[in-house]
């Protein structure tokens, strides 16, 4: 969804940007910025849910003496884990849309 929203907005800017007025370009960039911020908030919120249910699963593992490990260490990332990579991607989009909005507003 994130890629589709940003791709659609970029299509508007690059394909039709020459035919749009300044406020329309600024609106497209502002929508992109708001969408990227919304996805960043949703990603952080999703991580809270994942952490909560990970703790629940681990407590069941301990409580019922399950022999398998639901989260083995070899499946965990070292420095960059999946959630950090996704968040960095979204934050980079937030920054790019902020720069685009700044550039469009300056024109």
C-alpha cells in the first residue's frame, strides 16, 4: 500500500507536474508527506502489537513447557532487523516528501 500510494503521487508529479499549478504541486507533495507520516505511525503501532504478542507467545512457551523455540536466535537480525529497515525506508520517504514540498513551495 505504501509503495502504491507513493508511486501514484510520484506519477502525478513527474508525468503531469508541468501542467499543474504551484498549489497543485504543493498539495501533491503535502499529501505524500502526510501519507508517509501516516505509514510511519502505523508501522510503529504495528511494532507495539508484534512485541506484545511476542511476549504472550513466549509466556505460553514457558508456561506450558513447549520444547520448540518460537523465536530462535538464528532467525533474529544482528544490527538491522526487519522493523528497523522498514522504518528507515518510511522515514526516508517522509524526508523526501518534505524536501519536495519545500522545493515546490519555494517556486
